[in-house]
């Protein structure tokens, strides 16, 4: 059998043991199928489902996927000329619809509580020569974490994720509803909104909340709280802090899990930032982050005295996040829709600024002596972001701030009035800022930035060809 893992030395000793445990569970008859899933350039999970007997071999031989998956925009259109010389990628081995190989990370294995006798494992992408696929975003975050490890530090993050859930009225599966993309489902509200954290409103959707709670806890995710958010049919889940790559793995799994759980139970969940529904409120993804010392686990952001917001290292990291906020915006908010969220006096940021415990600032700092939870909350992100790219952008930015001992300046206690660099107001502007950010180009790789921007520019070009309802309403009768 083609033992891809052994040939290229892709698993650690721990992963070898974890892989044997998955095989034991297959042999014990615990599962009928195993899903091999891989997070693509958009942070969407793709892959193949293998029956148990075939899955045993595939754990070590890997699973082949078509390289055209790397060429897709969010509508699944291929935006690179894959069948021309070089395939538009400028990477040997990706042209012509060839294969690349995804290899399971056995440490991520889970049984899916909503899918009977179904296992699930997250994979990394490799070329046929055993080299990491240059456009694999999980690998980009692993590189950033390795740089941090060289400094004796570890990344810690907690997730605060807003999203919408609606009652599914009609799945839009008539013959004329297909397309690229197809027609979205027809839905109705679960809450009227505008009763933030009201217990009565929570109790009305307790059935949904209990469904999500039970399934996500059984899945092993570090769920902390469930909340009614401000807008109609809007909710928020908060997850406790985890370290290394686990926060990003948690985010891709929870998005896919929530959508699957809801779909199976007559709901439609969406992480789209600002759905087109009346009285809507935008959804954000607030990323709570800190560093800790690998030697003793001590929070490296914790200040020594009450007059400090964070430790000196924490302030340098904070300055890096602020300095590269505009360049990182396209990774934190990667959709055209997400830029409708950035507006003043809205609990969403509109400029690159920090403040102590102020939710109007992009970077909200929470720190005190002896407070092991001292941290930075970045409020720039939308919940559609590819978590590997979002987190990697934070680490590359923060590490630059530490290396240059940058100063973030004073706390902006009036964040919507303090003069500061404005965040990009469109995806197009954000991509220009990313291209111009030398530090992020170096960290992510210039070739990856070019690749990512090409895909996103293709989405913008498609949007610009559409006639919107606003245009029709504005001009059709007037002129």
C-alpha cells in the first residue's frame, strides 16, 4: 500500500499513536464511514467520505483531491486558467486538474453526534512530492505558530462568534433554483430582535439553544455561553480559550457543525455578516487573544502594575496589530458583504485604534495585575473569515510589533472621534492594503498574497457586473 505518511515522515509519534487508535475504533465496529475534510482557501470544509474499510488505508496513504479546488472563488467558479501552461498558479504540479493529497491529522478525530456512526478528521494538504501545498491555509498558521515557538511563547485565543439562525420555510430546490450559486432558502424569523440578552426571548428559542449546546459539547468544543444577540434571529456563542492551532480548528468545525445541525432540524444557519433582512444587525467575530510563556504557562500579556494596560511585550504586540490593521482587514473580513459592518457608533470599529475596555475600539484591551485572563479583543473580524488566515495575520502583525518594540500610543477613550487611520471601506480597498503590507506579504508569502487577491478580485468583478436592486430602484423610473 502507498504509505504516503511514512514515506515523507508526516506524522509525529503522538499522531502515529492517535492514528492507531482510529484504526482500533474502526476494527471495533464503531463507525461505518470516516469523513476526511480539508479547509480550503475560504475556510470552507471540503473532502471525501470513505467507508470504514477503505478509511483504514487512507489514514496513511492520504486522499486525493483535484487541484481545481484551489482555483475556486466563493461561487465555486474556477478563476484560474487551470488547463493552460502552468495552470495560472505558477506552481509545478497544480496545473491541468491534477491531484493533491490530503493527509489526516489524527489529533483532530471526532465522532459526529448528529450523523450516526460517522467519524470526522481534519486534514492537511500536500503535493505529490510530500511538500506542503503552497496554498494550504492551515499550514500558513502552523508557520506563524512555529515563529512564536522559537521565542518560547504560545498563542492563546477565545472565540466570540455571532451568527443568524432562521426557521427554514422552503429549501428553494425547484428545478429553476439551481445556479452558481443557487437560490438561497426562504426563511422566517425565530426572534424579532432588539431585546438583547432578554431571558424571555432566550426561553422562546431554548429548543434551538439546547440542540446546539448538546451537540457542540458532545463534539468536544469548549463552549462557554449561549446568548440572544441584538438583531432579529441573531445569536452568539462564546468559546473558552485554547492554544496553538486549536482555536482555528474549532472555528472551522463549529461553523460546519452549526449549519449541519440546523439543516437537519428545520433551521437555516448563516455566518454571513449582514443578511438582507429587515432591521438586520451585522454579525462579528471577536477574537480574544494573548500569548503565554511555554515554560510555565504564565500569561505574557499580564501587567505588573495597575497603571499598565498590558505588559511591555503585550503593548508591543498590540502596536503590531494596530500598525497592520488595514493590511490584515482582507483576511479578517474577506467578503464584499463584511464591509457593510464598519460604521461609527455601531459597536463595530471604523478605524485602527485601541482602548482599555471600550467596545467601540477595534482593539479592546483587558488587563490587570494577577489577571491570568489579560488579553486583547480584536473586533475587526466577520464570522466568514478563514480562521487560519485571520489568526496568522494577527501573529505576523504582533510578532513584528514585538521585534520592533513598537508603541501603540495612548488609549483612545473616544474611539469614534479620535483621529486614526481609517479601516478599509470595501474589499477592494482592503486587498490593496494587503498587497502594500510588506510584513504580511513576507509572513504569508508573496505568492500566496497574489493568489488570494486574484480570487477575491474575481469575486469583486462578478459583483460589479450585477445590477442591484438599489440601482434599479434609484434609476429605473427617474431617468
